[in-house]
């Protein structure tokens, strides 16, 4: 059975990748796509429609799931419309504040909602590896460095925050230090966090664990945005038909 997919942010970097990835997937098809200013544009033969019409389009086209890579405010609006229409929602948008995360949780009471800061399968492997490394190396200094293109808005990245949560859950730490300047010696138990924004870097995350005269580095480097789009489409196919609830990309790749 073909999964019917709606796409938001269709003319953005990730929206275009999602449409292309959906076309390459045998089990799904794009039934509508929206953006803020379509101006009659098409992406891979998909007509792009105004985002202002989203509420009506999601009812008219009856997608099983909507894939979203936009901004926090827009993503919440789309999630609420999907909840009203009974349509599952997959989002890779990052930078949500507490209130926006609560809105996504409210939507998940009505429909299946899957939010992941990163849809690369390698990042899921990295999350597993970093937890084990921190448990096996207690007392080691931990620093995280993430690098993205110069147009990325949020810092640290959503993936970096997810990695930091995994680090903190598996060790004894007393806080995060974002960057360093002047006289700023490292304190015991802190996690150093550094965000770089330059050029067109797709995404790189490195965790450094150092102590006992040795150093361990765990790195994930995304070479193309298509890896995120492919994962999001896999998530969309998986979540279609799932009962209402809050899901993670780990749920998708664990099956």
C-alpha cells in the first residue's frame, strides 16, 4: 500500500530533498506540498501550493503523514492542523522552546508525532556509542564540537543537544560551558560545547573524551542532506497507521 505524504517547506533545502527522496521510495508518494511563497513553482514535477492553504489541503488530499522541515512556529502550526485532521506528523525541525515542545506533545495525544533532530542512521549509532563510552570512561573530560552551514539558525544544533542529553544521562556532570573566552579554566564535571557556523557544511558532530593520558573521539559527518531526507521518508512510512503517541527515530530503526 502506497503511503500518501504531504511536505512542508517544500522549496527549502530539506523540503526539496524530501520530495526527491519520496520519489525514490517505492512505498510512498507526495500528494501535496506547501511553502510560504510558492509563486507557481514546481519541485520534481510536484506543484507547490501556498502554506496558508495547509489546513484545507491536508483535508482535501488526505495524506497519511506530513513531513516537516521548517521553523518552530510553522512546525507547531502544521502539527496542530494535522492533529485536527487525524494525520500523522514527522518533523526534523529544531530550535523548539518549552512551549512549542508542549504543543507537539499535545498534538501527539491525537495523532502519531515523530520528532527527531537528526534522521541519519549513523547519528543513532553515535548516540548509542557515546552513552557506552561515557559509562566506560568515568571522570574523563568531555567536549562536544558541532559544525554546520552559515545559514543554520539554532545553536547548539538539535543533534548536539540530543547528544548532550545522552552524555549527561550516562555520567556525573555538573553543567555545560558554551565556548571559552579569557581566563576560563576547565571545571571538573563540566561539558564543553562549541558551535561552528561556516560555508555550506551539511553537519558534523564530534565528541571528545580525554583523560588518563589518552583520548577518544567519536565523530559523525553527513556528506549530503539526502541522508536526512531518506531517514525522514523511512520514518513517514513507518509511522503511517501507528496509534497516537510521541515517537523517536530510534523507534523506526529498531524494528
